[in-house]
């Protein structure tokens, strides 16, 4: 229970998909932070320090990757192959390379602004605030997810809800609850992490009434640029049974020397 005068204000009309705090930060837009040590380096650390380590697993000063995003809905399925570049938390560029009819379609993020390029009509569109909640590329991500990045430790108080064996593997289960001043929509996040290598296995997101909104499963652990990371992420919305968005990295490079000038409207239109 919060101390008198410190109750967390209720956020009316919250939108469950407004911020992909883990989805985008971990697998789509790789923010600037130095790589941390391994499990031994975190021995005896607090729950907050461990979660911060996991939250920064895929982060480098800059990055480049190839991925496949598979979208499954009640009415159709599609798979998109993409190239992704990022520099810190401010810059990212995503370009579709396949299928052919979608090739060249691109999204550029600079700070809190987002542009889409549509090659079939050779048109660049800046996403207005009224469209930020729209689906990005038909997936279970929104345009707003692209710009709303923050470190979990800045917005949440973190505690250990469980530690011990699950399916023969030693794990931590962390419970994240919003800090009173945090501008977030999740009422709670529960995240499971393997102790042996600090790999996340799943995360569950709840609204303020305690209802599960969506789940994320992490799998297919691979080593890219010397770092073990979960190369596959499956997002499942609770209110849409049978639907999901799956992101699978085929390659990933860190600290490749990109500069802000790379993330321009000109680059948005290029096919490289």
C-alpha cells in the first residue's frame, strides 16, 4: 500500500499496446548502453540490477541486423524480411526487403518523430500524433511503440516474486510495479529470467485491474557479435486468441560505427 499522499494516480483510458517496453527495446530498436558482465559479474546483485542487465542485453552503441517478422491474425498471415539499423535511443531505420511487393517500404525514427516511405507511390509520410496508435506494418506493434523507449528500472520498482527450479532450470521471476511518477500504462509486469546465463524466457503484461494483456516468449538463443541473445520473440495479445507477431533475427552486429547522418530522409528511400 502506498504511503498517504503518494498514491499512484489512475491513468484513465489507458491503451494496452502503447508502450512495448521490452519488445522494442530488446529486439527491434537497440539502444545505446555498454555491454555488461555475465552472470558471475552479477553475483550478489539486487533484483533491480539484474533486471537492468537483462533489459540491456541487446544494446550497443550502434547495431545492424537482418530479421523476419511473421504476423498471424484471424484473417491473414504474412511474413516480412527486414534490415534494421540503430544508433542509441534516438535513431533507427527499418527497411523491408521481401516480399517483392513490399520491398523498399521503410520506417525512420529520429527522436520522437517517425516517417514511413512507400516506394510504390514514391511518397514519404510523417506519422501524425493521431496515427501513432495505428498498427505498424500490420503487426501487433504500434507506431507509438517505435518511439516510446525507456529503461525498465527508471519506471518500475522491482522485486523477486519467485526463485528456484522451473522445468529443471533455475530461474528468477521478477515483479515490476510502476513507480508513482512513472508515465506508463502497465499495472504490472512479470518477467522470468534463467539464472545460468541471464537469458529472459518470458514476460507477462497486466493492466491496472490485474488482467493479463499480452505475453512475450523468448527463445532460439544465439551468439551474435560475441553476445548470447534470444533471437526469437513471440508476442501474443490476450484479447485476440490465435494471433501473434513473431520476430526472428538472422544476423546481428553491434558497435558498427554509424553516425546520425545515416538516419536521414534520403537514407529512408535507398534500397541498400
